């Protein structure tokens, strides 16, 4: 079936997208026209000999090849979407003590038998309080389940060492950070992260110091206190330890090469010291993944710094998937896991957030993730009614999902966001990372040559790819760089090289490639690979159906200009490992939020840190930046520290021009994410984006989602809480 789909996609793109016709001219040429003259020779043998009788003039059609330069990037087609309802921060959340607190009635038995202390003793001195004024449906009621899906294996629970819990929302539930960026789309007072484990902060008068006040008296899900020790363990032994595979590193916490320092002033106060005044942008990496806080009392005993018998491999794997329940500050905690089948999460009895009436959150008792092989399973389950949510990010499912949502018995609705759904073709541009032999070295030289990136880019019929993946206005051509849905986007800043395979062939010829053996594939004509076919390995994210489909379509398009591409879909964990090691060549992947909201993730936009961008990571040897990359680094560093919003916009216009002019990363298509969510869910913020600062689970604020009693579905493990062995 997969092979059939791939063949249909290839046929569709080739049928829908004939190559642009090169200019044809006529010229007169002299042609020697042979005729036959019969002569008689010895033994009456007749011999026919061709001779030239005359010279004639004929007209011959000749193809005139010219390189196709940039053209204006077209505007997109509007689609309906609900604008988010916005609030001031103090209309949504505050931190304060309340006169009384409540829990679900079914939990009273755990207090009565001594398993849990009373709810008021499990909560912080001043819990985070969700206010009804910031809710779309008001204060909720307890009970019910959210049924979801994950197409990624759960590696383990050591998120601070780079392990994923399964993505698709599981990581977001498991982790809590100093600050939160997901719900920022709701703020109207300022574009700044939400307080979270850090409940408040203030800058010194000179702007060099940022003092943060942590929530006091909060507890981990096993009842142990949360303090600044957890923050400092995360900082010193995860983020700054070069042997730990953390999501950020020392270079992420530097400004122009100078270190940012962090110290604990007491159990609930920490202080950042910066090398420049008021670097507001750095607050955006105090959020999920970047500054997820790990429980020191759990992970310290496994860390080589504190355990002489441990090493970094054993540390990374110290909390395998079946080590349940893991210790968390999140609203639900995993209590059951069956590999490739199911993950069940139950409410955290020590969760530190409440509503304004004093009811401990979350409202929902249970979250369940089915496990599958691709993200399409989530959409199919939502359409069938067995799941409650899908991100419409696989365009091949858009039409079917919209049709199903219109049917009277559909249990979900669909909303569309801005143009931030992108797919790109990345080429590994690291000169040394992952290079194992002559072939790797020669390919990296080729990928770093602008002419080759342009040849590949102009061999791609982006409009045809869009229509091959999904008919209609859902996707369109996109050359890379900032998304059209970004507030920083300017269409005039885009340098757009259109589809023109003749240009690609000419550029490849300039690079010295020629089909010397007549098999339709270009050959290297010099260097250590002389005589070999130009063959490149292409991987795609196997959990992203659209990435796989697009990769399949790229194979014949690049073959048309003489490049043989061998495509292989891989699991997300395999792709992540390959990125880190540098052992990959080309990758089709869905883009990140840095190109939608660049100020939030400025460090990802250029080679500012060792880890980014993913297609030019730094390994053991210093990274070899090209001149245009040095310009991008300069712009991004200025942008990240620029307090004037108008100047930031100007810098991003310059950034986007240089990025697209040099085809730093090869954009393919862009569209809109859709959010399909169960109608029975209450308190989903109006206009919630599928993807902006974060993904759906971080945007919805699921701890405040509730379901009316008459609409609640049966739970898998009712009446249970995570229980820890001391």
C-alpha cells in the first residue's frame, strides 16, 4: 500500500507539473546531404557508394538555455481562522493563598488511609491560581479522560539528558520549567513568557542581574520538596555539563562568547548575572525543554559527578520507560506503559495549581496515549471517534478531516491558524561533523557550494509538490526562511528562485558533473569520486506522513536533472541521533517555531550555538562558517539584544533576504496547521494555535480543560493515583 501511494504521488506530481518550456529559436544550418551513386566494377559486382551530391540549407530548432533568476514571491490565499481572545496576565493567573482547597471526592480515601496528607498540605504556600476571567468556559468540574496518540517511542524519563518521552504532548505533560511560552498567544499586555515555577522576578537597576522567586512549598509528585537545589542541579549538571545530552548547552547561555551565570541565593531565590544589560530574549529559553527542571533527589545518585560507579551512558539510561511512576511536577503522571501500545497517565496529587475557588487542578483525572507508527494514526483515530485530538499537520488528511467535521455525528471541530506549517529539504553543511570517508567529505563540499543548493532548489516544482500532496489551497510554494505567517515576514525580502530544471542542469554542468556512462545519472568527473554516480541519501521523519510523501516526490524531480536520490523514512529517535552525530546527508522535515516567532528562539536562526542550525552543527572541530553565515550570526546577535521592536523587524527583513538569497535551507511548501479537538472539551482558549510558540498541548493549558459530567467517558484506571515506593 505504501508503495502504491508513493507511485501515485510521483505520477501526480509529474502529471501536474510539466517543466517550464525553454526558449526555442530557429537557425539556418548547412547540411551535407548524402545520395547513392551506382557504379559497375570488376566481375559485374554492383557496389553502391554514398557520395555527397550537394549542400542544402535547412532550418533546425535549437534550445536556448538561460539561467532563470529570482522572481517575486507570490502572496498566499486567505483562509478563515478565529483570532485569539487576549488578556492581561493578571486576568489569567495569579499566585496567592486561598481560604480553602478541594480535591476530587474519590481521592478522600487516600487521605483517610494516610497515603496522602490533606490537600492543603500538598499545595504550595501560594499556589498558581487560574482565574475564571481568563477562561473561555469558566470554572470546571472534576472527572473525565483525554484520549490521545503518540507515534514516537518512549525512550525513558531522563528528559534532562535528551531522552524523549514520546513527543505528541507527553513531554509537555511530564516537564515543568521556570517559565512557559506556549500560552503567550493569549497575552495582550506584553510579549513575555508566563511565570511558572518562577512566580515572579525583577531586574537590577543596571539590567545586569535578574532575580527570580521560585514557588514556595511546592512538591514533586512523590511528595519531596521542590527547591532551588533542583534548579541548580539542572543548570550545573545537565545544561552546563558537556557530557550530558541536554537540549541546550553552555553556548546557548552565552552572549557574544561571555558566560551567563546563575546562583542560588536561598531555597526559593535564584539570580542570573548577564554580561550585558537587559537581555530580555534570554528569558524565552527559560521555558520547556530549554530549562526543564529535573528532580535532583532522583537523578543526582545516578550522575557521575556524585556517583563514582556511574558513567554518562548509564546516567542517560537510568530511568527506562518501565520505571513507573516517574517523578514529575506536571499535572498527570505515567502509571502504565506498554511498548508500542499504550501510556496511561493519572492526576498528580501534588500538582501545584488551583482554580480561583480552590479546586486543585487538573480537572481531568486521566490522559491516555495510544502508541502507533505514524502521526496519521492520530488523525484517523480522531475521525473515527476513538481519539480526542489531532494536529492537522499531514496535509493528505486535510480534506477528509474537514468533511468528517461537517457531519452531524462528528465529535470534534477544526480551527485553522496562520501560515506556519512548513516542510523543507535540509542539506548537511558541516564540513567535518559526521565525515567518515572521502565520499562524505566530497558531498559536504558540494552541499556547501551555493550553485549546488540552487540547482537542487530549482529542480523542485514546489506548486506541483503542493498539489501532489493535497489538492486545493492548503499548501503553496515556499523558498525557506521566515514563514509567511510570522509577524516579522515581509514578502519583498524574499529572494525566490523558481522551478527551472534547465537552470539546474546548467549549474550542475558548471560544477563539473556529466553523465559519462549514459545511465541517466550524472557522474563525478574529477576528484576522489571520479566516475561514480551522483547518489545522495535522503531521509524523512517517519512519523510525519507529509514529510515521507514529499520526499517520495522529490526523488523523480531530482532524477530529472541527473541526481539519484535514495530515500528512507526513519523513526524520530533515529533522525535525532543522526542529527547529533552528523551522520546524514539530506533530510525532509517539518519546520520549527523559530521561523514563526524568531525573537523567542533567536539562537536557532543562525550558527550562534554549537547545536544550531541542525544542518550545520559544530562537533569536536571548529565550525567553518561561510561569509553569508557570518552575516546571519551578526544580524541574529543584534536582533536578540535589540529593545526597539521596529529595528528588530528591519533586522529580520535583512536576515530573510540573506537566508533566501543563499538558499541556506531549501524550503519546499508552506501551509496552515489545523487543530481538531473534541467538542466536549471546555476551557480551550479561543483561537488556540496548533503551533506558534509551542505545540498544542502547551498552548491549550490542558490542566484547566474540563468535561461536563454527562459527556465524560470511561477511564482506563479510575480511582488510581501514582504511588511511589520509598
